[in-house]
C-alpha cells in the first residue's frame, strides 16, 4: 500500500490558480464568461416576450403558457451538456486525448438524436398542453402558432449547447460565449422585423417571434460547429477508428441528470403556478410570464456566478484547504447577495417601468406592481439557497443540494401557494415565494451546521491527525523517490 504525505496537498495547491490567487479577483475572472453566457441564454425568452407583448396581451399570454415547454427542452440540453463537460474534463485530466475526442463524437450523436426525438414529441403534445390551460380560442390558436414553430429550435439548441460545454471543458470560456451571443443578437434583430413586418417583410406576429428564435439557435449551432472544426481547439470530433459505445451515452445522461432535474424544476413551477393563476384571469398568467422572465435573467446570471465558484470550492475541498474553501463560499455568497439585492432594488423602485416594457394593461399594473415588489423581496433569500446548494455540491453532498432546490421550487412553494391563496386571494400566491425562500434559507443553515457536526463534513484536522499516526507507523519503512511511503 502506498500512502502520500500530506505535504503533497500543500505543494499541489500552489500549482493551480484556484489554490493561490486572491479569491475575489479569481471568482470574477472565472464567473464573468458563464454569467454572460447564462444571461444571453435566457435573453431569448425575455426578448420574445417583450416584442410579443407589443402585439396584444393575448399573444403575451400564449407565449407565457409555452414557456414551460421551452424550459424543459433547455433543461435537457443543459443536462446533456453538463454530462459531456464532466466526461471530457476527466479524460483530459487523465491525459486521454483520444478518449476526450471520443466523448465529443458521442455527445454530438446523442444530442442530434434526442433533438429530433424531442421535436417530434413536442409536436404531439402542443394541442393537449394548451387545451389544459385555456378555453380562450384566441390564446389557444396563438399558442399553437408560436409553439409549433418554436419547437424546431430543439435540434439547434441541443447541438450548440453540447458543443459549448465541450469547448468549456478545455478551459476556453470565451468562444462559447461569443457564438451564443451571436445567436441572441440575431434573434433580437429579427424579432421586430418578422413580428411587425419591417423593411418590407410580412408581419407574422407570434410566428415571427418563433422563427427568429429558431434562426438564432441554428445560427449559434453553425458558429459552434465552425469553432469546433475549423479553429484550434483542445478537442476534436473523432472519426478514425470510431465506434459507438452505449456506456458513454449512459454516462453522459447519468452525470447530467441532477443538473437536468434542477433546471427543469423552474418549468414545473411555472406549470403549477399557471394552474393557480388561471382560476383568477389570463391577465394574471400573462403577468407571471413577464415576472418569471425578468426573474430568470437575474437568477440565471447569478447561476453563472455559481458556475465560477463551484470549481474553486471543489478544488480547495479536494486539496484539504478548508480556510480557502470557506473564504470562497463567503465571497460568493456576498457577491450573490449584492446581485440579487440589486435586482430587488430595481423591481421595488421601478416596477411600473419594468412592466411598461411589456405594454402592461391598467388591470395588470394594478396587481402587478405590488406583486413584483413582494416576489422580488425573496431574491436576497434566494441567494442563500443558490450558494448553499452549490457549496454542498462542491463538497460531495449532492443530496443536500437537491433537497434545497426541491424545497425552493416545489415542496414548500406549492403547498404555500395553495394555502395562502385560499387565505389571501391572488396576493397569497405572490407571498408564497417569499415564504418558501425564507423557510429554505433556515433549512440551509440547519443542514450546514448538521453537516459540519456529523459529516460527511470537511474534517481536515482529523484527516491530518490520521496522516500523523500513519507517519509514525511507517517511520522505519522509508519512502520512494516521489516522497511516498511504501509498505
């Protein structure tokens, strides 16, 4: 048996910027690209929603009802991307270049096949889905017009996110951000042209919004292929000697499943919320669509911060550097609170202006302004949920992370929404978000304290004590040239 000296941990820490650079500048440098990427990713729905709202409130309601479908599709894409990213990083870390290229080829095949299958499934469920939420013939038809087109973005979305995560796994965060940004810009330019018929184009309404979204995703996919194939990257598509390995497909799916589930929770939350809101009015459903897109822009940008914090926390956890791990967690939490707090201040100060972007009716403004203020009050509490969940994930307690996300968006929220809406009417739905985040924050603190006391925890001192005992046991056995004890 070979046992390494604990001093190796200290030497290894010094070899990587995640163990040496000042924490705050390090986090900013690592978080800015994924923050920009996440912001761009969720700008698609925000821009579509904004321009569609200029058509009519019915059009806005139709697109809002379609949002859970697009969210679920995006969740599957991100899940496959996360699985691809992790496997490529592992192969590269193990100096297995051929294995990394093999993952690239398998991921492209898997994302392409799933993109086609999900498009077909989505086309079959569109009608029953909209029938379940509205009996308004106009909203129903507008929903079909939009969704029957927008589901064709699935293929482009799947493949471009897969390539994005492949390239990010090599440490290149800039190229994925740029080709994603290009798709968003194209979507932003085409939306008003196709919706309102500018520059001699026919006015296509919600169909134009859907076409702009599809073209944006396919443009990103084409650029992603160009970057992967025609520019110098650390991974390539493997063709020579390639053969399908079903276990790789399975590994990609299994590794990405937790991320898929966590991202899909937002879509399910919107579905359940719409069920409650539809009993009041379709205007309430349209308003919640606006709120959720604003909230997603803020929270998913913070999610980019989390993506920057996660590897630093995981690195220092693995390197047994608890002080730096906790410093990273505290710095990340502070930044998240500032960002979410800024979102709260903006929506508290300018709720009418925010809704004005979407041409909100007088009825919507009447209940929407206080609703925005109530729900945005939960943002700072949500920052605790985000950071504690990422901390637990980085320190090998994924089940705690899943508990927190389930509590925030489902387990606590839905019962609170049912109970408070019965007690307070529609305003009870808005207050339920604040209640769910408050209780989740308390649970986060309890889980953190419990994990530190009981484990699996981060018991660095005990680990080093065990190393000292082993030092004594093997003191006469000698070491090899690498400084390793040999039994």
